[in-house]
């Protein structure tokens, strides 16, 4: 491994503020990052993060190129997807991943900002304002990675697996008072068969929690002079929709319609944003949970491509194989028992 430390590094804010997802940070955040960051140059062939081992550093690519690599039987490294200027690497270790699920290599001489993971963790725990902004940054970064990865995998006919039970991730991270606020401020509504909750290429007005029913995910496919709508996935009770558009401010990449009578809790984006401004702890917990969801979806795709070492059980335990009756068995995964009870409590409150 070849590293060159740069003694006269450019101030962090001057570099990072050029990238869209870093614009959620404030001056004091950049000042702190500047105080703990090291700017280093890594030569091609350097392994930054090794699959199956703990990641102790978080990297931001300033120039050059990094790649996720797949170990082949002949020991060669096949590049799968790349990271370029402004992209984060190793950030999933901040979301509870004990070991890295992929190997990250330097494919050409690259200048990186390097942060000690533990320093970030300690600061996040001390400063709820910073935590909210940083987890928002992570969620935006992961959303962008997922959009890019989904397009790449589509060329190889690799799709996401069974729908993740996203509510488990969110409700395991939020507090009881957070859930109570969602019940009080969300809009519970019935949606009849064929109702369009989200329209492709349009602004998404809310984040939706699916309480009952089944939803279809559709994309428009251009075919010569016509456009055809194709169903590409289903979503079941316990799923959350519209989170990517909420995180990154983009339009919907697909349409969402009911396949049967459904019941959803809509959390309007404007309502969530106002709550985040007054309750930074809630903002940090909510953005962290969304970042975890997006990270799991990225790792799911990589696992199905044979790249990630993510244990398949980690994915399957959140899949449609879990019973979706009124009383759910959430004891199969540590932490989800509490999430399941919170979800059941929400449904009971909304039925009153």
C-alpha cells in the first residue's frame, strides 16, 4: 500500500461544498471535519477496505477513482462499480455493520479525505444537530448510490429481492415518543384498488407506511413510439415508500399503485421537515433509519450479484417470508421485537 500525506491540504469546506449532498452541513460541521480529517493520496492497487474485516476509517474521494471489487477464484479482482469525486466509502460502518460487506480498491492514483470512524461516532453521540445533518448526508449519498447501482444491475438482469420490511429498521431506531408523534401527525387513509399513491417522474408529497394491503411498483418503458407501464415489484404490509425522494429531493423513479384495497399512513414531507427543524434528535434517528434502509438495499443488490459478503439471513429475515398478519412474529431478529410491538401499537391507535 502506498500513501502520501499532504501537508498543505485544501480546507474541507472549500472542497466538499462543491458536492450536492454536503450542502446539508453547516460551517461549524466543516470546521470540525477539517480539524480531524487527513488528506492522503493512495496509489492504484491499494485495498482501502477488505470484505469481512472491520472498517476503521471513512473516506471521501476528492480525485481519482475507487471501485467495489469481487474476488474471483483466480484471485483477480473484477471491478463492479466505481466511486468518484465527492462520494463516501466505508460509511455503512456507521450504521451498525460490524465488518465490511465488500472490498474497496483504488483503481487509479486517488486523493482522499480520511476520517477515523471512532471520532465520527463520538462526535455524533455528543452533538444531535451534527448527527441529524450527517445522517441526512449519508442518506443522500446512499440514495444516489442506490439509483446508480439499480441501473447498473438492471443491465445484468439483477433486481432487488423480496421487499425489505423497512418498518422494522425505522421503528427499531425511533423512540416511543417518535412513533406517537407519527400517529398524531400522519394522515391515515384507505386507498381503493388501482389508486396511484406515487407517480413516476413527479414530486412525491409524503413518506408512506403501508399498514395493510399490497402495492405494485411500476416503471414506464419506452418502446419505439409508445410508452408501456410494466410492474417490476410488489410491496407488502410493513414497507415504506417515498423515502428516497424525501431524502434527496428528487422525483419518483417509479409509480406506486394499489393491487388491492390498502391502508396507508402518509407523513407529508412538509410536516416531517418542520418536525425535524424543532426536534433534532428525531431528525437524526429518522435519517439514520432511512440511511440503514438504503444501505441494506444496496447490499441486497450486491449480494444477489455475488459481490457482497452480507449474510443472506440478514436480508431474508426482513423479507416477505415473515408472517404479515395482525400479530407479527418479530422475535426472529434482535431488536425487531420492539419494532414489531411499536408497529402493532401504531395500528391499534390508528384504528380507534
